[in-house]
């Protein structure tokens, strides 16, 4: 399996466009620890960046688990 990622990180606004989720849903997933974000430097006010490499790895692992489940 090969997964191509065009950028390692995206802003919340870009992730909202790509995923179709609302901004508040994405923010809730971040707060719950379901979406990995790039750590900010102390005192940084930069944009929150979502780690797309982690998202792709999680999706690949989920697909692999689904593939291993026997048909019922």
C-alpha cells in the first residue's frame, strides 16, 4: 500500500476543507487527543497544525485491521 501526502501539516481551516468536518468538530477531536498536532514553541501564537503523516498512518493501520477481519 502506498499513501501520498502532499504536506506533512495542515491548518485547521485546511483540514476542515479536506475532511468535510466542522471547525468545532475538528477542535473537539484535537482536545480529545484524537488528532495529533504540531507542538508549539513556548509563547508561540502560530496556527495550530494537524499532523497529516499521523493521520495517514492511522488510516493505513485501520485499513489493515479491516482487511484481516474474516468475512462473515
